[in-house]
C-alpha cells in the first residue's frame, strides 16, 4: 500500500510513524509545504487525563514531554488585584517546534519519506492508494472535495492573537485586565524553561476602540502585528513583570469551529481527513493536537485491521474517532461562548465568583470538588459569608413582593397561561408570556431556543418582557447552553432576577447554576424539587 500524507503537523507525522510501525511494508510519504523547522504558534498543551491512549500507541509524546516539556497541577485566575488558584488540573506543554522535530525524527526513523517545501494537491498524487489530508483547518484537499465531504464552519465573535513571552508563568494562567478601551484576557502557560505561550482575547468593540484593527491580516504568513505587541506589553506589564512578548506570525483572528459531515471519500479515490482538516475545537479546552494524534491512532488501527478493504477501513476509522471529537466539540462550545462574554463577567462578578463561573463552565460543583476540593470549599465559603452562612440553594432571596426562604421554586401548570412558581409557603407567582392587564405581581416566562441561530429573536423577546416590569424572568426549554445565555443576559444586561426552570437538573447542577451566578433561582416540578431536597 502507498499512502500520501498531506501536511506535516503532529497528526500527519504521528500517523506516518504509527502506520509504518504497524506494517513496515506500507510506503508513506509526507508532503509539507513549509520547511522542516517552520512552526507557527508557540506551544501545545495536553491534559494528563487525555494522554493515556496516545502514550499506549507510541511513547514519543510521553518522552518528549518528560525531556522537554513543562508540567503543572494548578490553574490560576488573575483579576482585579487577586490571584485565585484551583488545583487538580494536571497538564503538560511543550514547544511546538520541539514536538515537530521529535515526531519528524520518529517518523523518519520508522521509514517514512518526509518531503518539505512540497505543496501538493490531489491532482499531484496519482498512484497512491490513500491520501490522508492532514493539512490543517484551511485544507486544500478538503476544499477540493467540499461537495462530497460537506464541511461547515462557525466563526466566533471574540478576537484572539497568539504570542509568546519570555516571562515564565507558573502554570496555566488566565489574566484579565480592564484597559482604557475595554477588557482583555490572556491564556498563559509555560512551554519550556524560558518561554511561555501568551494568547490574548477581547471582544470586537474593544479591539476596534483600541485601534488594533489596522494590521492587514490578508498578508501572506510571516509578518506579525507589532502595534498590538506594544499595546499588550504595556497593558499587561505588571502581570508579566515588564517582560517582552515574542512574535511568530502573530495576528488577530476569530476562532473557527469546523465540522465535516463526512471524514472520507472512496470515489473518485480514497481520501481521509485527519485533525484540523476535519474538525476543530476552541483552544481553551486544549485538545487540537490531542484530537489530531488520536485520529492518527484510529486511522492506523483501522487500516491495519482492514488492510484489504479500504472502504471498510475508512468507515471504521470515522466510527472510532468521531464520538470522542464530537464530545470535545460539545464541551468546547460553552467554553468558547464564555470567552465571547468574559468582559461582562469581569464587570459583574467578584473575583471569587468570576473564577468559579469560569472553571464551572463545563463541569459541575461536585465534579470540580473532587478535582479541587480547596477551591470549591473556598467558593462556598465566600458565598456563605455574603448570605448569612447559608449554602447556595438554601439562601433566602428577596423579590420585593415576596421574600423567598430559599433559591428553589416549585413550578406547576396553572391551566391558563402555562405555569406558576411557588417559593416556600407563599402565594403562587404567575409566570406569563406577556404582561397581565392587572397590576398583580407576575413573572415573565420565555422559552430558550433549540438552536443558537434563533438566539437573536429570543434576545429581542427578552428585552420586550424585561421592559414590562416583571418580578423575575423565568427561562425554560431549549438547550443547557441557550438557557444559560438567556438567564445571564436577563441578569447582567437587564438587571432582573432570574428563575431557571429545568426538570433535568440534579441537585449538583442546580447548586452550580446558583453559585456561579448564572441564575438567582432554580425551579422544577414537584418530583425534581423533592429529589433536590432529599439529596441535600
């Protein structure tokens, strides 16, 4: 079998090594358009919990991290003069160029043919039994087969830029600063003994207000945005002790989440997508290189098992790799969304709640407590100190007309407009889809959409309801993510108390929603409320 790999990134190189290791009779040629020592970006990061499968397939990454990488356990969140640490987050990072050199050495040592400064397309690869497209998010191969593969892309609203710095962060560190033009944030982590990655993010309005939209990002790869470099060095000077930022094709962009309906074709010739060519997930979950290397494992295993049946091999590859990728992408969506709104959270929350809100964006209070008990205990202590010693669901809440004894409301159908909510032994509060004709107290009820494309209309409806003077906004339906976006908008932009109505919540997720500031109150039917009480 003859295999052409288009793209010499970690995924393509790892696949070349694995397939040669599994079957030395396979001829593998890797075509990379850049030079062997070219590398855009600075470092790659891996979670300890995600590395077992890669280490079992080949020790090259473990050996690379042991010899050249940096490891840490804590995440640190810095804002408003405070530094909050959360343990139990074992991670490791390495310089991307170092990792590529070691993967090149491994692939070459196993007999793969590596050809650099070789830009190829499908028309250049006649005679190969399989083409593996590992040529990144802007894949030429995928583009040429778009009608068959059906790629889709979603572009985030937040702006980001990738630098390095000669300041050494202690571990994964998130730094937030309000400057004269708005709030900026940094993802920083060490990648060697003398360099850290430094990724900055902000919203588009802040980016434009700061005049950082002047650099021409349509230039070919190479030049970096030096005006932004100077701006961020000044803004974050105290946080990095006056150290400098390092450039490497550093320019602003918007993250693109890529999904592809089909990862392979067999006609007119067998082609398989691998890594970023098939899928991406926001860099805040640190899984891009991991997913590409796991794709390589799955593709190599499938080709080995179905050596005489290419269609079966490619089908087995996608079936094995896709579920993990989709799980990561689903987890990455709320993380990406958090970064699209972090300026609002910076202004709305105290540092402890900001950090808890961030770290609980895709994990519950209970799971986070098992990982970082001291951080979670400190967060609960902070809450209790401001709420008379009561835990989140047990803290009273003042609605003006009602002073609720806890954050839990029983929500029942009332036979008219849909539902009522009862907190404690008080009178029921009608939940209405529009303001009543009388002056009675009422709560506005809004249904979250099932798809993010309908959020704009939901936001408009929310604004209309908020202007009608309800005691609270009750949000139900939709997905966990669209419900969260609506509850937060009602609280943070319209300044109204919010009731999250969700019968699917267990007590753990209900506590997380209240403690994080995503909602003021949680509500459900009698059976769910009883379960929360039993679980307390």
